[in-house]
């Protein structure tokens, strides 16, 4: 896992056409903007994934933090 990434969930990867894949996911990070830059670069350069949707969730003490509204993954987080 990358530095700064606390959790990855709601991860979806699919082929949009032959040879072109994309992903969407939620990532929890204590350094949201730096993490988004690292993940975008990793997706493009290492995995050839473009046009991705990545929602960065911060921690409660971070200004402008997002929180996942989908609670289906909360059953295993205790």
C-alpha cells in the first residue's frame, strides 16, 4: 500500500473496451491531496489506467474531509 493510505474500499475495476480499463474507489488518507497525486500517477504509469474516479476520504480532523455514505463496508470495520 502507498504511504498515507489508511484504507481502500468500494473498489471497482472494469474494461470499458478492448485494452482500456478504468477504476473507481474510495481511499481514506491523512494526506488526501498528496495521496491523490500518487495514486493517479501509479494508475497511469504502472497499470495504464486512465479516466479513473477516486474519492479521497480524510480523517475527521482534516478540513474538507469526505466520508463515505455507503455503509456496506462498515460491517467488517470494528
